[in-house]
C-alpha cells in the first residue's frame, strides 16, 4: 500500500456524503477502507499530518481526527486483546459500543451486548428495541463468536448533524502475544499522534 492510496482513501472518508441516505450495500462499495485499515503507524502519521494541514472545513477536520483516533484505538485493542480480557469470550458473538466523545480527557465509555442480549432486547418492549434489531443485523454479518466494535462520538454527531461512527470486528484468539503485551495502550488525541502510540 502506498501513501497516495491511504491519502486518497482518507480524503474520500472525510468527504461529506450522507451515508444514512444510502443502503448498506451502497455504503459498502462507496469507499475501499482497506488502505486505512491496514495502514502502519508511520503511514498514518505522514498522511494525518499532511491532510490536517490541507483540510480547513470543521466537519471534515473533526472527521479526520475521529478516523485517526479510532484507527489507533482499534489497532491497540486488537493487538493487546484488552477488550477480550475485559469482557471475556464464551463463544458467543458480542457487540462492544465505544463512546469516544471524551477521548481527549482520557475517558472512553464501553457497553457490551452479547448476541443473546440483543436478541432478547429486540423482542421486548424495551426502548432499545429497534436499535437492538439493527445491531443484531450487523452482528449477524460477522463471523460467529467475533466481537463487533462500534466506535462513536455523539457530541460531534450532534454538533455537525453527521454520523460519527464506524465499526470493526475482531476474532478471539488464545494468543500469548496479545496477553503479554507489555506497553499499555496510551490514549492520545489525534493532534498528538506519534509513531510510538
């Protein structure tokens, strides 16, 4: 992958299009996220610094910061296995929502729902009934036993009237490399993005 591909990918991801008005299939093919997902820290550092100088629109700038931050969180959580350690693994698929609105204050809020919990909520009169149905649909699209990680920033979404959320998934592995990672994940905001994160 090249810096040019990653730059073009991130430019497309922060372009202002309304993903809520599109079908799931249209959104899937709108942007190839692979260059972003598989980028190295060095590549992200270079592209983030270049794009942050170029982008002046407040919404696009906030989207770029959000995408840089959740990219780093996602890689750190997968590498460390931190979320599997926190929530466990019993073979059932699960969704972890990760509210990152206060990430600049080092506050990250997690909520975890197993597939069976979402199924029960979707069949009840609970206020989360419809949201649970949507989340269950997304959970059914990942491999069985996987963890779906939904990062979102409700504050920026309310400010801009534009969705600030993105989803990744991880497969559970009994991997000693994950459990023996010595360096803890240090949460830094995108403006402080460095190669040693």
